[in-house]
C-alpha cells in the first residue's frame, strides 16, 4: 500500500514540478531502451498488470550487487526495448515502476534521454522518491526488467 501511495506522489511531483519543463510524457519512448533494474515486487505488479508470466529462474541481486552490475547492464541493454514497449508506447503505463515514473530530461526534446550518456543533461533531482522506494523495499532482490520478462 505504501508503494502505491509513493507511486502517486511520484506522479504528482512529475506532473507539477517536472511536467512543464520536459518532453517526457505518456507516449514518449526515448528512455525505454536503457537498463532498468526492478525488484521482485515490481515484477509481480507488472505481471499482474500485463498478464505476462514472470520468469523466476533469473539471478536476483542484492541492492548493492544491482548497483555494481549497473555498468555492465547499461552496455548490455542499451538500445534493447523494454518488454512492455508496444508500438512505441508503454503497455503497462499505469503500473510502471518508480524509476520509469521519475526518469526525465529538461531538454527541448527527448533525444538526450540516456541517463548514462557522457554529456550532462538537465534534470530535477528526484532521487528522494527513488530513495523512499528503496527504503520501502528494504533488501529486496533485483534483476533487469528484461530478465524477468521476455
């Protein structure tokens, strides 16, 4: 229940604070081809929302391991579409993870959306929402969204 309320807070923060200054809106898919570590709980939510079966035989990582593996996954999944991207739209938009809700750029368009690019990109600091989500999930295990779903 707290996670659902936190998603609502993220949506309000993005709509009110970030929305007027960003090209990031429903229907934009510029960030849907980057690494996205999600927890088992988030995978379950996506499974229920989409009807897709979640893979359980993936290697799950602790929060610390997931952070360390991010560099490898950034290269591995760069350009690889999220399994929920259908016709350049998120098919689970209402159930999307916190990181999807808070990712944004403050640019004229979304062409510089890659969070791991070399160039600095303007954005608001929304880590407080991601940190709150991490605190709620405790030591829950992670895997990239593409590992849970094909």
